[in-house]
C-alpha cells in the first residue's frame, strides 16, 4: 500500500474511533447544559456552590432536577400527594385550552413510561409506500372502539408508526388491519438502529448468536478435556519415573 493509501486508512480509522465518541460527548454536554440552564435560575444564588466558587459546576442543575422529580414521585405515591395532584388536575380540567393539552400529554407519558405498557414494543413490516415494498413499523395500541367501528365493524385494526430514516422521531401514523402486518422477532432498539443507519447496521441473527454461544461452549469443553488428558499423561510419566503423581499422590503418601 502506498503512503497515500496508508494515510487515508489511518484517517478513516481515526474518524471511526473519534466520531461516535465526540458526538456522544457533545450530546451529553448539550443535555447537561440545557437542564442546568432551566433549573439553576429557579434556585436562589445563595444556595448554589457556583456563587462561592470561581467556576461553574456542570451537572448541578441535572442533579437538582433528578432529586426534585424523585421527591415529587415519592410525595405523589402517598395519600396527601395524590390529593394535591387530583386538586391540580381539577383546576386544569376547567381551563378550556390547557385541559386538552394536559390530558393528551399525560396519556402519552403514561403510555410510554408505563411499566406494563405494550405500545412500541413490537416491530412489524407493512407494504408501504407501494405494493411489493416493505417498511419497518412500530406497533402501537389497538384502535379505539369508535375508530374500529368506523373502519370495519368487528374488525381488528391496530395503530402503527412508520419512522422516517435517518430520524426515527418523525414519520407517519395510520391504522391497518392486523392481518396486513407482518410481525418480526426484532427488538425496538435494533429496529431503530436499522432505520437510523438506513439499513447499514443490521440486527444480529439470534440463530447465529446461539450458534456462536454453542461453539464457545464446545471450545471450552474441548479445552477442559485436553487439559485433563495432559494432566493424566503427566501423572503417568511421573509414575514411570518413580515421582509422586501430583497432589493426590502426595496426600496418599502422608
């Protein structure tokens, strides 16, 4: 390989190694700075260490927000906290515009962060945009009774979200009969990577993963068997030379 080719290879290798690391550090720093910019102005300056230090402590606002949200969840879990939340919801429900916005956002958060929720936990394939072409979709909740009866009484329609590449947070949402959806044994994370990389990052085949695991166990078993045979051969040679065969032989002599 010429010097120019080696230089190009080294440069691309450096990009592959430093690119993901730099982007991860940048996004992490951006998120911490964003939360700090929201939380720190809400805290009196006399309570912040930045007021007494010549430099700013990054991540302090994120820590305060984490503690505040955890404390809010703890207070909401008891009777007094639930009463306060219900009283606040009653006030919001009487506000014409804010009530609808709050209810919609609350339903979305409850669906996404619920421990027993089933939305966006199944990956499927649908024929889109034309027949014969297949797109990756995430299965959402089944259609509501009103929507179900309007589409086909007695039918089984389910909502699907079709993400766009390379940004899976944007896409199309529509209802389809469950019979037209081909469910695949793929995790949501693998499907998101597939969409974001435009098909470059393929999910690992579970059968290949099991095969690799079986091969690894077979290699370990073969190595143990070889080690046992070697120990037996060494004991035989020691016995032929009149030496103790090993720890077991020494124990017998004692």
